[in-house]
């Protein structure tokens, strides 16, 4: 049964966590305001009643007009005058950083239990003083989270990343058994707690090298780093999970699609994102595991070339909003 729709601006609590959801508009020059407006307009009344938008009300209205929807939502945040859709600028960079920081402050104060972030531009945000590679790293620092994991949740694939924004040439040196174990533990917990997978959850750990190293002939990392991590992860999770790996990378994702595992731990960014965006591009959601709040985001960027045109695809943002609400309820239950 759908929860009773509360009055706007009234705090709703699931268990010990507020059920309020913060939504940031991202880069006001990108498609964030448009996909956010569409997602808000099509959200259920129960979800809309629990949302606080962090952004400029006029920017949100502009996005709504572009997508031919009507949105009446309370907004908090500095104005972004002079920002033009499709034209990145220092003003747009400053606005997206300010809105994100305001949302984080609200979360730390306990006003919101989930954060749904529209895409930012790392380039223009950095010009505004954003000193992090992306949302994930900023949120980890602001919340003091010792371990976080960027994870992509789609209808067909669930994949967590052992390394995130690391150049390919540096991936092998960045991998450690401890990091792989930490990500695996976060993924196993989330599969059961947030996504409702029955215990024992089944995890697959993807190898790094072709043929998972071919016994060391094609690289030492699979035997020296990943295999020990798989053994330790299996030991720590015990009966709560079944862990398989290192899986040969070129068949690991097919194995997951065929139902062999509930989720995968991938070793680097594109190893995970290429298959996710191939099979779940319209509906995949970026989830940050390891935070004291729920955080979700669409799996795409600012798409300046589409901004203002009304042609942006809003399904991933809508999925991010729906998943944030679902995860809050799952954690409370």
C-alpha cells in the first residue's frame, strides 16, 4: 500500500532516518535541470512530497519548459543568473558546487536521508574551487567515510568499482587486496539490505588481465592481488555470500547477465561502465555505497549539446530518484 502523502516540507521518518530526499540540479548549463524537472514531474505524489530541490527555481522552471512538463517544487540555493543552456561558464561552475555543498550540509544536519545528484561538469566545477575528481570522492571526504564504492545498479547488471577515476596506466598499481575486499563487503551488504537480494548473495570478482592472467603469463595481478582478495572476502562474509573469482573479464559480464551472480566487483572504471552502458544505459543508476545516507545519480554527464533542446533522455534520473526512495524504505525495513 502506498504511504499516506505528507504535507510539503514536513519531515517524514523511516526508522531512525529521515525519508526526505534532496535533489541537486547539477550544472545549470547542462541537461541536469531538464532531466530533474522531468523526473520530478513524473514522480509519485508520495515521493514528490518528500523532496527538497537544491538549485535555482528559475533554472528548474527553464528545464521544465524545455521538457514540456510542469513542476512546482520548493528550491533552496543561490540563483544562477546569466547561465545559458548549453554554454558552460564559471557562473555555472560556481552554482553547481554551491548547490551540492548546500545539499551535503542538509544531509549532515539530518534534514535529508537521501541525495540524488544531477550531473556536474568536473572541468567547470574545478574552476569554481571543486578539488575532487567527482561526487564520490567529495561525499566520502565530507561524511568521513573510510570506504566508499561507486556502484552502478541497472535492471540487468549491478557492478561496483574497485578503482574509480584512475588512469588506465595506473590501475594495476592502485589495486590492493584490502581495497577489493572493502568494495566487496559494501556490495554484498547493499545487495541484501538495499536491493532485497536473498542471502547468501552471490558475488563475482572480475579479473584484471586477459584470461584473468593465464596463471601469471599475462600479468601477475590476478594471482598476486585479486585471488587473495577473493579468498579473504569469502572468509569475511562467510555464509552471507558466495564469492567467485577472479573471473575472466571477457565472460564475467555475460555470466552475470545469465544470472550466475547478483553483482560484480570490477577492477576499473571502463571495465564496469562499458558493459553497464551497453545493456542498461537508459536505466542504470550510479550509487555511492559506504555513506551514512543514500546517494544516487544518473549514469550520464552534462551533455551540453542537448541542453535546452528538450531531447535529453530523463529515464536514468527518474530511476535514480525511484531507487533512492526504495533504498530508504529498504534500510528502514
